């Protein structure tokens, strides 16, 4: 990415930190908004925000645009996560709440491990690329 998009070392560091920063910043306000306006509407808003960030990241012509897109994606993920955790709090009590939180955590952990592995496997496939494409 650095070579293709002209990113500096600082740009790559911002890319790595941007998602986490806005994810964390979005959790508490969006959780409260979910309490007031309902979890479903806020969940859908979060999905929309994440989708916009994802499309912008894929189409990013420069490192700065990619970093900005990751900021947007992080915010969307924070909104989504707050609604899921709020729904678990609303729908489950006692031991079943613990089980639901354990399942949520396990799925998140698996996604964190398997996501990069599957992405690397897909990228490792020698797919033909059009002449003049950025990736070879």
C-alpha cells in the first residue's frame, strides 16, 4: 500500500491506528443513542457508515483518502458493536447473558484470527490481473 498509494511510514501508522481510534470513540455515544432511538435503527446506521467507509477504502487513490476511509469504517464498527452489546444487555440476564457475551467474544476472536489468514490466502491466489493494474 505504501508504494502503491505513496504513503509514508507515518501514513501507514495512521492507517493502522485510525480504525481503532474512531471505533473506541463511537462506542459510548452510539450506545446511548441506541438506548434513546432504538438499537435497530442505530445498527442500520452503523452498517451504512461502515459500508461507505469500505467503498471509499477500496477506491482510495491516495494514502490520505485510505486513512480517512478507515476512520469512517472504525466509527461504523463502533456504532454496530455498541448496538450488539446493548441488545445482549437488553435481551439476556444472568447466566444466559454470560453465554451470549462469551459467544460474541469468541466469534470476534475467531474473526480476528481467521480474517487475515483468509485474506492472505485469497491474495495468494495467482489471479490474472489486467495489463497496467496497480497490483501484479
